[in-house]
């Protein structure tokens, strides 16, 4: 009787180990796929066109980058010299600085 009981217990342990092994392998595959997607998520985005809405005849003199923002210095176009602060992450102009 005890031999049969021990065999049943051993069989249950084998089934539990098999289930945990499957869960471990499946979970690892899901984790690796999610990390891969996050790493490559920005690579598939197309180049975006940006309209700065400046008057005709305006010229970009310089572009500088700092802390995730682009600082675009613009002259001409019948307006005073200006600096546009652009946030590429949001694809949006965040500030217009006019130099009088």
C-alpha cells in the first residue's frame, strides 16, 4: 500500500514540475518578446513633416538641441529675429521667443 501511495506522490511531483517548467519557458518567451517590441518600437516610425508656421522669406540660421528640445533660430520674413522651441517627442512647438 505504501509503495502505491509513494508512486502516486511521485507522479504528482513530476506533473507539478512539468507544469512549472512549461510556465517558466512560456513566461520567458513572452518577456523576451515584450522587451524586443519596446526596444524596436521607435524604429518603425516614419519621418514626420513639421510646419513651423513662419512667414514667407524666413530663414533658419541655426538649430541646437538640449534636453530633448530643438532650439531653432529664425531670421527674416518681415518679422523680428526669433527662436522657436520645438519638442520632437510631442511633434509640437512649445515656445516662440522673439528678439526685439
